[in-house]
C-alpha cells in the first residue's frame, strides 16, 4: 500500500463508496456527482466573479467564469480548463480552487465550460478550449487583463487540453502563451505505465474508469495516437511554453505526467516537475478535504510563473 497522506485516506474512503462508475452511462455519473452534498468551504477574497457566454464556432456558445483579484490591473491572465475525463465536471467543480488561484497568483483566472463528450466528442472540447483562449487573448483589455501575459492550465483532462492548446497555438501561430500549468495531466492513451499497474484500483481514478473516459471522448481507436489527444505521442515538443508539471504520487496518471515533463525538457523547454507525495488524483479541486495541499500547489505555481517573469523581463 502506498504511503498515503491522511487526508487522501479520508478522501478515498468517500470516493470508494461510489458505485463502479465505468459501468454507468455518462449522464448517470453526472447525476451521482450532482447529488453529492455541497460542503461549505472558505472562499478566497476577490474583487469580482462574473459569468459570460462567448462564441465557440459558428453555431455554439460556451460559458466562462472570470475571477478578478483585488487591485488595479491590468492583470496577467490564466485560462483554466477543468478535469473530469472530458465527460464530467463543470465550472462549479473547480470554483473554489480557481478563486484561490486568482487570489494567490494575482491573475484573472478564466475558467472554461467546454462542451463534454460523448455528446461532443473529440475534437469539440479542443475546439471550444481554443476558441476560449482566442477570445481571452483578443478581449483581454475589456476584462482588465494583459494579453501579453497569458497562461494556460488545468487538472487531469483539463491538463490534457492545456498541453494540446500549447501545441495548437504553436501550429496556428497564436495566441501567445507564456506558460503552461499541467496538474496531473492526461498525456498518453496506452494505460500501461507502472503507475497504472500500481494504482489501477482503489485510488479514486482507476484504469477501468480512464478507459471509459477515453472511449467516450474519442471517435476511433486511431485517435489514441493523435497528439491533440495524446500529446506524449507528438514527435516535436520544441518551442513550447515553459511548463510546470504537477503529479500526484498515488495516481494512475503519475508516470505519463513525469514522462511528458521529461520529453519537454529534452526538447529544450524550461520545465519544473513536482510530484506531490502521498496525494491522489483529484486533490487539487477538493477544497473541503485538501485546502492546505491546494494552497501549497498554487504557491508552487505562482513561484514558477514568477521565475518565468524574471526570465522574460531580463
């Protein structure tokens, strides 16, 4: 048994009481999570929080939520993509963490409610996420933000989308991304790393559930080799934004996050890799259980972004 943090043990006791999610239909899984009682948590102070509908393609709109810290601005920007295997999750599941992120980093955090699979399979979540990135870049001044200091980041599937957007922005010549913040990101679709074997059952996110997520997300088996699905399969990772890659020690996704950080480093990208000891998948968005751990992770992120600022301004 892994050396679990005491709070991780409490969290897993709750999660492991849920029925086998991979045997259910997506809407049933969403309904289960929607019925879990909300736990009141202390919310970080901010100047304002605002929801807005923005265009995503010719015939669709998606919601974003903007968290503006206290101060004068214009503020640097952080576009955040939530986790949930591209199938579940929304603005509410990451709300408390995004509030703390905006407060501690001094950035406007824009949380993106991209459309979910299987109703909207790949590449729709990628396209929505890219549309939101472009909207934030093009409308930065109207939200008191600075387009010249724009970071992307997210957890799990949102970490995956952040890696993909960094690749896509390189291939499409913009928008300019200053850094990428990848919190236990999905980077591979082979599900066969040592951490998959070690934590495949009983640690919250298991191997069967990841297979379920991926099967709902992709259209064809060959999509698993598409770098916009599995960025670890990309041939060229050079000239990408600096990255901080944060993994949880007791998580099936640990090894592919570490492998992606190593690939970036070998491609000449500035990388900081952090493995949070004793923690499990999902900790970053569970403020009621992991407030101190989330705060510590955000402090690491803020310090990393500060070092990027120092490099850029020299």
